[in-house]
C-alpha cells in the first residue's frame, strides 16, 4: 500500500533573516543589504508570518534555527524581540540555534542570545587563514574567530558549531590542515566541512568563468575531505553525516529533521517548508514578502506536491547522507514498500560496486561519501522514471 506516514505538524522551525552587511563572494542564499532594508520592519514581518502559520507546528517544537543572511547584525533590541518572539514556541528540550558571524558577535549580542534562551550557536568561520577569508569576501579575520568563541563561552554558550569551507581558490592541503588544527584547538562541540561550490550568480562563479580563479582539483578536494575526517575523529568529533562532525550527543537536531525528510516550517523570504507532503518555498523577493505579511495575505511562493515514488526517493536520498543510513523497516512503515524493491536498479548497481551497504539498513560505505552525489542522483532519476 503506497503512503507517506509522517506527523501532521512540523517539529522544526526555520526563521530566515534576509539581511547582510555585504554579500560574500560565494554565497547564493537570499539576502539584502541591511543598510537599505529597515531591520525593525523585517523583524515585524518574520513574527507576523510566524503568527499566521504557527498552527502547523508541534507544541513545543523540537528545534528552532534562526539563520540568514546574518541574524547577528540586527541591533540588540530587534534581535531580542525576534528571539523572544520565537522562544515562546520552545520547551525545555528544544534545540534553539542562531547563526552568527565572528565580526558581528559582540558582547552585547552574545548576552542577548543567552538571555533569550538560545542554547546553540552556529558560527560561520569558513577558514582561519586571512588570505582565504579575503578570497571568500568574508568581513572577519582569523583573530575575530577566537574572540567570538571566548564571548560565547563567557556568556554560557559553550554549545557551538564552527562551519568551514575547503576548496577555496589558492588554498593548499597544508593551509586546510592548519585551519582544522586551529578549529580543534577552539574545542567546538560540532563542526561542518563543506566543499566550496561556485554557484551561478555569485562573484566567485563569475571569476571562475572569466579565468581569474581556478577550481581546486578533485583529488586535492578529496584529500582535504579525508584530512577533515581523520583530524576531527582524532579530536573526538565523529562524522555522523557526510559533511558534519560532532562530539557524542551534539548532533544538530534541526538538520536531522531535514535529513530524515520530516515536516518543518520556514518563515522569511526564500524560506522553505515541508508540511503534509507539500513543499512550499517563499519567493526570493523581500518587497513582495514584506507587503504580503503586512496585509496578512499569503506570501508569494512556489509549491510542489511530491508523488509517492519521488517522496520515497527524496527521503532515501537525504537519509543516505547520514552515516547510519536508514532502516529498511522504517521506510516500509512510512511508505508501505521496501526501497530494495522500489529502486532495484540504483541500489543493485551501487551495492554491486561496494559503495552501498545493504542489510537491515541501507547506508553508504565510507568510500562512497565523497562520491555520494552520483549515488543519490541515480535514485532520484529512477524515481522520476515511474509512470
């Protein structure tokens, strides 16, 4: 029997603060210049949109994630108002994360985070080499990262994640390993390591196609990834997802919702939601979003109802990013079918190559993690071929 048995309400809330002081050269997330958009109006609209949709949320929610953009460039009063407005949806066990950049993480901001009940901070470090930070267009330097971590600890916010990027133009394996070593010295509970992607419409994408920069060769990127796995594991940060590492008990609850393809609500321009099998994404237009919320009208968005095979394929694809993979029994209970019978070509192909381990669970072999995009794309392609 074909089905998609998931909770009716969302256990995760994402709040997109679409403001930045300056666009980073690699970033394709939606954001606007904070000098041209009144922050107080943005906060009003975020809280207004949340009020419209909060009936789809569990009470309390399992996780709240305030991202962007750069939430911490909000002035203290606006930041406090936003965080207190979403904190009412939290319970004592809710993971409450705010993204922060080192250059905007001041003593006042750290105090606001702590007083609002934030219990996890995700810091956009990207590199601890100043020349690489400049190449990415970041506003901070390496010294500010250490200062930011000190401020977090001083305000009782010891549960923080540091986000890193490898594959930066001009970066060497040695410089990447130095960044990893310096990151480990800061003793984070969680680290994310993502390969740089040259997204269309970004400054770095333009530089690549104009020949001003070169993409790091695949073999060097693979060496960087291997170094991250090796060095972070030696420091007690085990890989639990392709690009994410943590100490015991510090997995990101919010991202686990995405990787398990469970319901979530997103508010803010460009924010995505997944409720009752329907994916809705707000348009990347701050003016139409602000006007719609102010007039209590539906936000301009694109929506898609996934059919049964595609829903199952996306759930399998996302779950395979986890080192634990997914239990076949849980897929059968949720969708009414065994993925081995639903996607025999893709699973058979990669199991035969030793890249996919099949028993009572489905999971990628460690050797497949760097090649995972091909595996996951084939599953989606097979689902798209269903008539």
